[in-house]
C-alpha cells in the first residue's frame, strides 16, 4: 500500500475535519462539541484518530475537543525541519490561537505527552490545564534511562534504532507497515488493537513523508542530547510547571513502565494527580477508553483540581 494519500485519515464520525494554519504550517484537525477547548495531541506511530473515543466523550460532556495531526503526520504538513520539542510546542500554541482561543486544556499521549510537558514550560500562557498519558516528564525520562536501564531498554532500543539514515523508514514501511502492527501489539495490554484499528494506523504511516517525519522526532531527542540546543532544552525544563496537571499511565505499559514515569510530579508546582489505568498498556485512552475518560472527565469538572 505504499503511496497512500491522506484520504485514509479522513475518517467519518461525529466530528468535522478542517485545515488550520499556524505559524506558516497547515494542520489537519478533527473537532467535536462546543465549550472550553481541549487540544488532543497523539503519539507515535498514530494520528488524530487515536482520540476518537475522547472526541465523543468530551463533546458530550460540554467541551470542544480538537484532535490534531502533529507536524509530519496524517493530513498535516510535512516540512523537512522543525521536529524538536520547542518548535512543536510553538505549533500547538499557535493552533490554540488559530482555533480562536487564548488558552486550552492540553492532553498529550506518548510524544504528544512530551510535547504537552514542553508547552507547559515554554508556552505557559496557553496551557490552562495539562493532561499527560504514557509520557514521563522529559527530565524524569532522562533520569529513568540512567537509573533503570533494563526497564527502559525497550524504549531506548527502538529510539536508538531509528537514528540510522533511510533504512529505518524502509523497515517501518516494509510489508504493508507490518512493524507498526507489531509495535502496537507489543506495547499494549492484552486484547488490543483489533484488526480494524491496526489496519488504520498501518495505512496512516504509509502516507508519503509520514514515516520519515515520525522518525525525525526520535532522531532529535537522541542527537540533541550533547548539543547546545539539547542542553538548553534540558535546562529550561527545570522550570516548575504552573498548570494543574493530571498524569495517567497504563499499569501494564511495557514501553514506559509506571516506575519510570512516577516522580514527574516533582516538576509541577500546581496541583498534581497521578492515576493508573488497570489492565492497560501504552495506549490507555484506546485500550480502556471508559476508564480513561472517567478519570479525565472527573478531573476536568473538578474546578478545584486538588493535588496529591
């Protein structure tokens, strides 16, 4: 199926699709509902459709939910540069303004979670509340890699393997993106994904440019570690986060084990909550959407957002 166009991500449902320009980059967004804005940021190797359950539940609860294809994914632009977390935070902040709002609740999973943490530091005025799923704070992630090398080996292994030029893209797309399917099964809890879900995600990664762009995220993360930009980024992330924060993690996550994510609250000066989703792996919002949404909506409706 090599060479699929972005029509494969124009999936019909109780949402509307639109193109939104922010900072000179065009983004594909799926929206549903009216009310306070909740911006939904997906992770690797997915696209906006990862938030299909939350688009429905959030809109029914009185929120305006907007799930975006990140830079390089799905129906969004795929420029040759700009895959560092600071630039991506600028993308998301610009999207909030382009959607007509001054600020929003930002919900991110996996890479979208790392991006959400970064937004709360680099673009704090646009982050009203922060929700992070399956993603330690970037400094907690670095610490976990140093102190728990065996437990973090799975995540480090695939990121390190993506550093080579060209070959990882070909491997990702080979045999109808079979590797993507294996990743989904290996990183999730039992029973997910079903055949239809796997097929959609494998199709989306085959849109021209997506595989390369997706791997550029991983390449920046590793290659920037000794560089001035990476050192500056790490120093900046010491800034305490002032937005009320909910951190959700799958209890069975083999890619980023809960033990490597716990402790992220030390970087949050505002009220903070940690919640585990039982029987869920790395994709709790898709594997156990009812449990995930119950935690998310309870927290969103709690205006006091009490802490620990």
